[in-house]
C-alpha cells in the first residue's frame, strides 16, 4: 500500500455542504483571530510581557495546527468522497500534528506557571519571569516536542502496510493508522503510551497543581476586588486548558476500543478545531489589555485611512 484513503465523516448526505461551510467559517475565524493576536502583541508595547509573549506563541501554534488539519477535512467534505493521501504524506501530517500538540501542552504549563508567579509571588515576578526565561521556556518546549515526535516518526517509518487502506478518520491520526499496519505495532503502541503520559498527563498535572495553588491563594485574599481581579487573570487560561486537555486525555491516554472509534473522532474535533477557534475569542473577549490594544489598533487604522 502506497496510499491511504481518509474516510472523514461518512454518511452525512445533505449535511456535507452545510458542514463544509461551517468548518470553512471556523477556519477563517481561527486564522484571522490568531493572526490578529500575534500582530497586536508584536505592535503594542503594553503587551510586551511574558504573559502575552506566551499568548502570541500559542496563537502561532494554533495557526499552524489548524492549517495542518482543517484544509484536508474541507477538501474531503467538499468533494464528498474519500481523499487520497500518500503513506509518507500521512505520516508527516501526523508528525506535525503531534509536534504542535505536544508543544501546546508544554506552552500551557508555562502559561499556568506565569499566572502562578503573578498571583502567588508577585514581588518576585520580574526576577522569575522575564524575557530571557520566557524565550528559554518556548525554546525548551519546541526542542522537547521535536525530540519526542522524532522517536514516533522513526517508529512509524518502520511500519509496513499491506491493505486495507481506509483510515476511519478526518485526518491522519495514529490509532487508525496502526490498525492498518501488517507489521508488529506493539513497540510503537508502548512508546506512544509512555510519550502520551509524558507529553499530556504530566503537563496536565503540572497545570492542575499550579491552579490548585493559585485558587487556594486567591481564596485567602481579604479583598473582594483583589479576588475578582486575580480570578479574571487566570480564568481564560483555565477555560482553554479544560477544552484542550479533556478530549485529548480520553483519546490518547484512556484504553482504545473499536466501539469508541466514532466517539474518539468526534472528540478530536475539540482539540483540532474548537480549541484553536476559541483561544483568540476567549483571550480577546475576557482580557481588558487585549481589547484596549485592539481599540488602539482600530483607531490608528481609521486615522490612516
């Protein structure tokens, strides 16, 4: 087998074109919103802080993330058939998906640590979180993710495929690919479980621990206005973490069974499509500084025109 057929969402009938239009709108809003946040952070001096540096990097990740998966699904929906993709192209699509997903997991940990320092250790914030530390954290997350996914890529390239060639998913996800392999997959399955724990569960528990400490610190504050302000600084990030980690843990960490394949496909929509869509909306609508920077940018554009 040299080619796979992505089945996408079968049996949609008349819903195919409406879903194509819906996901196309999602893709355009995702790209526009995340690129807007990147430009705002880059051009507004008030947003040149570690928190917004992480946010701009998250938006950059989400832009690449969506561009790796959504165009394939849109083509599949538009033509109403099985999309053909080479085995090498499918493996590379999964490689970039895993690379970006792992990087996002570590980036979300960094953002939770930033909120932990800002709320629990405000007097040490400038020492613990500065531009040098922020850059090192971002570089570390990318290097770690590259190393992890290079292991998976090497093991996937050793697989042989003899047929069938139909992937029951809307993108090249690992579990459906392994079901098509005619060579032994025990090693890659074991390595994938270990790496999933390392790249998903471990960052999740670090993020959870940070927010347990943050919430306990906020609850001890005597000022009601101080508690509200502290909650507002971390509630957006906590919402994004919940949307991203919940479905991913179910798909990649919990046991896989054939009966849950369609449920896993549906849950994949959350971390591949909805999280990149919600990130710019959540951070822009719930963040005063981002909204202020957006108003200034609009005012400058209006004066320029």
